[in-house]
């Protein structure tokens, strides 16, 4: 079995942009990465919510849903 070491990935200017980790090291940082991803998704959702009143399609869909609920 071959042992995989950390491998840094750089862009054309030599700036590090990613890293390949052995699974054991990845498992150590996985919870942190998931929390960060969740926080970014929440920030994206808040941005979309702030933009919603200016989105004509969203407002039309909202009006249709509200009408449907009123009938039920």
C-alpha cells in the first residue's frame, strides 16, 4: 500500500490554491470544513432573501402561492 503525503496544488504563478490530504488528516479537518461551508451557504441564503423583493419572478410566485393558501 502506497502512503499518500500532502500534495500542494498551485496556480500558474505559484500561489497555493488547494491541497490533497491523506484521508486520516482530512478526517481531522472535515468538521471544520463542513461548518465553514454551512456558514457560507447561510450567508448566500441571506443575500438571496435580501434580493427577493426585487425579483419579479419570485414576487409573482409568492403572490400565486399566497392566493392558493387563501383559497385553501
